[in-house]
C-alpha cells in the first residue's frame, strides 16, 4: 500500500490542508519564511491529516472544520519534531539538515513555539471547545511523554509496560486525536467516536513500534539517520528491552549505559545481537498485534469505502520501510 | 503602591489561582516536579492574573471561569520566560539560577512545552471558544514578537516605531488578553470589553518600556541581572534607540554591533551616555504617556472600587524599581 494510494480518497481535502499549512509559512521575515519552508516542505507522509479526514466522513461531512483540524494536527506534529531535534541535538531528519543544525537552538525553540501557536489558531477554527479540549489533552500527553523519556534516559531498570505507556503519550495520543477529532467534527455518535479513537490509538502504537524497529533494522540511507540512534541517546525501545529481558545479567545495553565513552562499540554489539536473534521478528509481531487491534476497532463502523481506507492506512504503517 | 496592596482586592481569588498553578506543578517525576517548583515559586508579582481578576468584575462575576483564565495566563507567561532563558542563554532570572543553567537546554524546552500544554488546558476550562481564540491570538503575537526580536538582533537600522510594534506583540498582547479575557468571561458589553482591552494593551506597553529603562537605570542586585544585558545581546530598546537618534553618526551602539568582541567596553560607554543625558527622563515620559492612556481607557467604565484598583495597578507598574 503506497502513500499515494492511501492519500487518494482524500486527495482534494489534503490539497486544502497543504494550502492551510502553506498560508502559515508566509512570514514577513524572510529568515522565518525560509526556516518554515525548510521544516514544512521536508514533506512527511501526512498520515495524521489523512486519518482525520477519513474519520470526518463518519457523520456529517464538514470540510470547513475538518480541514483546519487536519492542518492543525500536522502542524502540531511538525512543531514537536522541531523541538525534538533541539532536545535530541539532531543534525538530520529524513535525510535533511535540521533547523537547529542549520541555524541555532534559539531559532528552533522560537520556530516551534510559533508553529504551536498556529496549530492552536487552526484548531480554534473548528469552532468546537470539545475538539480544542481534545487537542489540549494531546498536548499534555505528548509533553508528558517527552519529559518522561528524557528523565528516564540511561535508566536501566525499565520494562516494556513503561515503554508502552511512554509511547502512548508521545505518539499514539496524536493519532487517537486525529481520528477522534474527525469523528467529533462530524458529530458522529459516541460509539463511533470511541471506535475511531481506539483505531487511532492502536495505530499510533503500531506506528511508534515500527519506528523503533526501523531504528535497528532499517537502512541508514533510507531512514536518513544513523542506526541505533535511540539507544545511543539512552532511550530504551521494544527491541532493546527484549534484548535485556533475554540476557538480564550480561548485555551490551547495560555496558553502553555504564560506559558511554565506548558507546559506539557497545551499540554495534547490541545491533548485532538484536539483528541475529528473533527479537526483531518478535517486535514485528507486537506491532502486528496493535495493527490488528486498530482494524478490529473499525468493526463497529459501517462497512464503507472510508472504513476500508482506514484499514489500508494501518497496513501501510506496518509495511513501511522508512 | 506596593504589590501587596494591589493584590488586596482580589486576594481570595489569587489564592485560588496559586492553588490551580500549584496543582500543575505536581508531577509523578521528581525531577520535573523540582524544575516546576523552581520556575513557579520564583514568584513574580502576579500582575496579569490580578488584572484578569479585576476585569472579570465588570459584568457577571464567574470565579469558576475567571480563576482558570488567570492561572492560564500566569502559566503561559512563565512558560515563555522558560523558553526565553534558553533563547537568550540566560543564567539568572530575578536573581535565581534559570532552569537551563541548572539543568540543560533540552529540559527547558520540554518544561516550557509542558507548561504551555497546561496553560492551554486551563484556558479551555473557561468553556468559551471566544476566550480560547483570544489566548491563541496572543500566542501568535508573542511568538511573532519573539521571532522578530531575534531576527532583527544586531540590526542597526531600527526605529522607535518598529520597537513599539515589537513590544506590542511580545508583551502588551498578554496584558491586553488578561483584561479582555476577564471582560469576556464576565460577559461584559462590547464597549467595556474594548475599554478593558485598551487598558491592558497600554499598560503592557508601559510595563515593557519601564523594563527596558530599568535595564539601563536599575540596580544589578535588585534586578537580578547585569545592566545593559538587552543591548549586549543585540536588542535595541527605547533608551538605546533614543541615543542613536541623537548621535546618528557616531555612537557606542553602532560600535558595539560592529565590534562585538569589545562589547563590554562599548556597552559601558553606552550606559554612561544614556545615564548622563536626558534620555532616561524622556523614556520615562513615554512610559507615563502609555500609563495615562491606560487610565484614560478606564473612563468608559463605571466609577467603582475595581476601576480604581486597575488604575492603581497602572501606577504600580510605572513606579516599580525591579
């Protein structure tokens, strides 16, 4: 399932979303305009807006509120990436130089804040305090998840439950809000809204787990970042947690956290062990399990082409290689 | 007019505001809790909540919405300070070490985002999409003002009009929203709401101009930061702009921007010239003029004790020494 084919059913509205986003990038200050273009044109897959637009078809179709919702979510997502790159001190993202590497941290902090402000402005255009509250809860979950990740970096005693909890806040909450927000804008029934929320949440979990697998399995050139970068910066994800579970007493993760100076050596060992064993296959199985739950959540909804499209998004997320 | 006496008319609600803010500081993560306490207990004067609470008395008094509004505004204000300290790379604020100096920039970025999220959560508790929109417009104005300030740093060709425009976004917008938000929560008439907005905006201009005067005139120990720090970091404010107007061809500001390596030498010269001439008196006159406009804006309102209290806040702002 290619990105182009999952975009197809909402192609027209997606163009309006791009339009709404590009209006935001117009700044009086040339330097700001340049930074915004740099960030927003490093085009992602627009998965979240696609989900919001599809979910908005389960009820009364209101593009005048749906397009700002979808644009707001994508802008919020991109704003968090800008701040994440400062936090992680990343030089590249999707193979492109980051704002903080090209400019400086101060610019990235301000640019992220400016994009947050525009995301908040767009969400208000849904004219629904309920949707704004949903957006706000997501902000809290994401910011909380990010803080937890940072504060527990290089902490050896974490388990998979803590990992699931962390990625639920950091990633799945925004996917859940994409789907639930679409349903709310459409005035969908409570039952459908709940189904779409569950779909989004499970899909978000799938997305993050696949991301974390790709960090070990993926091709550096395709990913646009070095392999194992999460582990090197002290973040435990599913594959490294499974490695630790299997070798509780002696494993390269423990060595890496205890001896950061020789980090790259221990990292290479960890990557080898993770790739050599069934850990990656097991991780994929966990991701597939969340994908299945996402698709099962759709069962309450009428069996329409839009429902099939949402299922196809889930398949794309599990199959992606970058 | 002391801070205690301007708090007095809204003492009870201010305590509820403190309560709402302190609920936010409770985090499961001890490190986060510590950082939040560090930021929020470095107690400011709570001027903005005081204004919001007083403005909320011109109409139907609704403390259940007014207290979240006031708490949200103070939290947003503090969040911007946390990010400002990263942007300006400041080590101290109000004489206390900043989060970025004690921890690291990444923590400050995340902490600021977390506080923004809580501010957004609180503003939604006003249950008014109109008030949320006001909050959002302020976010845009503040973020835009901050970006403009950074992008025009060390730019020599600025004039006082650009300065007024910049501080209107950076500072006055949040004061305007404090007063206008209070009026909106109270369901005040359009005329009163406009009066209160104008009061807040003019008071915000006064506040920032006094701040910028204190940066040259004030006592380092009282201010908790070195004299002339704005100019040293390339930000032109009213006193330095007036100095440049008087000596367009040869002045230490020009030298400072052209020769940052000997920055402190040129800065000392600029401070001497600003203190020696009538520039500070002229700057004070401009601040008083905005204060007068703030008080004149109140004339449309009924002549109550609350109106008198708002006028007293304006007097406090002009008289403050730190």
